[in-house]
């Protein structure tokens, strides 16, 4: 009877919904804010992880999708479309099913993680693999929604941002105030836009006394905001943020500048190091793109840019099971043993 009701019911008065909005929900949000002991020791700060992989489809996209699909249904849409590096499409596919709508998804060919493709498939989405990158997929999705009866549910749809801002509310509600710094990965730049909006609203209404500095991190091979120019052929192991021309570019710059924050880059090596640290030392299994936030925090700490004693929240955006290839790659093969306790004990180093 006390189950979390999903972000629309929990934050109804702060979202653009009315009594006549049909709420399409999988009870997203209410995700864990986990104290990160090793990261705290390394930085001399109080670091928390906002574990968005705990959402129903395994990423933060569900917060925006419950809003986008509910509003599309309210407006009478029968079909929705999105471009995606995988998580948005997984979420659109699931929420589409709940709403009884057709979901069409456009993904860059060969560049989305298997788990995400599996989600879109099992939920029965109509999938097109586009011969191009995410930016091409988004161009195509916009053209289709402009000219055909299908609603766009990418984060260029402002209600997606409205849903996603609730993660900032949850953090303030848990901590009692905003943190000093909020760190997150940046791809299409919708999420940094959304968090900043959420933090601003709570501060403006006096729910919090302050706003955090917003720190965003892009992957080095896909860092248009850092470079100040579109990246034509983005590349990174973190396929979720393999984006060369972010739709919310200007909003990300505003979040950075208004908050006194920063947008920087991390290499694939730094991303994978943070990915392994999170799994092996914090017990939190995330997908590579998610580790960009933590990689960025560690990089900043190594550069002496993190004053000790601060309260820091890193959003880890997606579940590690989405893209398990990186967990398996390079790890030793498990040994095979007979059904024999003595041998097993020896192999486990118990004797
Ligand atoms: N982390 C993950 C796991 C993502 O899937 C994404 C974006 C991001 C971070 C970056 O967030 O785009 O708001 O800056 N994934 C989108 C998708 C592009 O299609 O699933 P952003």
C-alpha cells in the first residue's frame, strides 16, 4: 500500500498534467541514492550515486517517457517515434505497450548495445536501423513526426525534460538540500538540462536553499560541446553518448554557465576504469556511458579541482546489464570443477 507511485503521481503539482491526463506509468523514479564510500575516500568529499539503472526499463529515460507517452495519449496520438542510442527506444517501447500505442524507433546501425535492442524487440517496437549515426536518426525522426501522424518522444519534446527534472527533486528531498556539485554524463544534453531545471525550480520555490554546480562529461571521441563544434563522426565505447550534435546544446551551456559549472571530456580508458571501479568497489553495475560521470569526478579530483568536504551527487544513468560485453571482455574465464567440495574449496582459495 505504500509503493512509490511513479513520478507523475509523486510530483503531480510540479508537472504539466491535469486530471484528464491518462497516467501511463511503470512506477519509475524513486531510485536509490547510494553513498559511495570509495569515491568519497578518493575525493575527500561526501559522494552519492543516483542509481538510475534501477528504473523499470533500466535507465533514467523512464522519467521522461512516462510524461511523453501520457501526454501523447492525452492528445490522441496512436503512434510515437524516437531516435535513440538504445535507452530511449527501450523505454518508448515499454511505455508504448502500456499505452496501447505503436512505438517506432530509429537506431544507428550496429551501434546500440544488445540488451537495449532486446528490449525494443521484446516489447514489440517497430525498429529501423538507420545507415547513419544518432544525429542522423534524430533528423529522420523529426522529419517523420513533422510530416506523418506520429508523435516525437525524444528529449526535444519539452515534456520529457519535465519528467526527467524529478530526479533533482528526489535528491533534494533525500538530502534535505541541493548538493554542492552534480555530475552527469552528457550525450544529447537533455538530462543536464532537466536536472538544472529541477534544481532551479526547487530553489526558486524555497524548497532548497541553493543550487549545485553542474558538471557534465562527454566522451572524448564525442565531445562537441567541449570542442565547440559539431563532431561529424562521433566515436566512443560508451555508445549511449555517441552523439556529435546534441539537440539541447544551448541548454547545456546555460546549465554550465548559470551554475558556475563545467563541461569537460573523459577518454574511453577513463570511462572503463570508472566502470570497473564502480562495479568492483562500490557494488554498482552501470553501463559504460553512465561511468562517464564518475570518470569525470575522478579526473577533476586528480587535477585538484575538487575541494574536500563537499557534497557531490553523480548520476549513473543506466544499468550494466544493458551492455554486458564490457563486463565480460578481458575478464578471466571461470574455471570448471567436478562436483567435489575439496577441489572446489581449493579452487576458491579456501584452503
Ligand atoms: N547515459 C545513458 C545511459 C544514456 O542512454 C544517455 C542518452 C545519456 C547518458 C546521455 O543523456 O542524452 O540526456 O545527455 N541516451 C539517449 C538514448 C541519447 O537514445 O537513449 P542525454
